[in-house]
C-alpha cells in the first residue's frame, strides 16, 4: 500500500419516476434605527416557484485521494452529476 492513493470512477443512479413542486412566498417590513428612533423604510416581498422531475437514470462521476499512514487512511472524495448536482465527503478509516 502506497502513501497516497488516487482514484476515479463513474456510474448511473437509477431513479423511480417522480415529480416535486414547491412555492415560497415571503413578505416583510423593512425598518431601521436612526439615533434610537425606529423608522420604516418600506416592505419587501419574495416569491419563488420550482418544479423538478426525476428521470430514469442520472450519470455520476467521482474522484478522490487517500493518504495512508500505517493502517489509518484519511480520504476526500468529490461526486459530480453533470448539470444537476455535486457533493463530497471526507473522513478517516482503519484497515486491519
């Protein structure tokens, strides 16, 4: 086992068909304090709506590295789904 390991791979995430929709509406008053006096600046509104549909399969790629010291390995990995998502994780593991 070397001191540093690099790895990469890919695959497909298989999804059941699905659909999701959400609506968000926020309203509020904007105020400020001037010399201890509260003054109203106005009001604000935010509206957002989004719909998402899941397909049958989504390709995924990942890559990472691991540093090994005796039986302990510290690793970091990045996961990529082209055009849709990305993520990652890091940790330590012990191989006996």
